[in-house]
């Protein structure tokens, strides 16, 4: 391979990787937004079983779908209903 050919290949490869990354980032953002919407809808719907609500909340935190701050704030709200 000549230097020009190698350079052209590297530039094309970088472009392809950037496009792939942007597509994956978009998919991730869509999934994260959907998960946040489901979580917010679930926290708005009051449950009769606070233990079950805490379990679901912990699962969301474990899966990385909510932050520690969101977890603590929601946990406090659930416990205040007891």
C-alpha cells in the first residue's frame, strides 16, 4: 500500500467508525428516554405495596436506568407514604 492509499483508507475507516458511533449513541439515547418515561410513569402510578415499589426502584438503579439521586428521591417519596 502506498502512503496515499493508506491515508485514504484510514480516513474512510475513521468516517465509518464515527457514523457507527453516532448511530449507536442515537439508539442508546432513544432507549434511555423510553426507560426514563416508563420509570416516571411507574413512579407516578401509586402502588399499594411499597415494598414492591422499592424492589422495582432498586432494579432500575441496578440496571443503570436511573441515577443514585433519582433513586434516593423516589425512595424517600415511597417511604413517606407509609
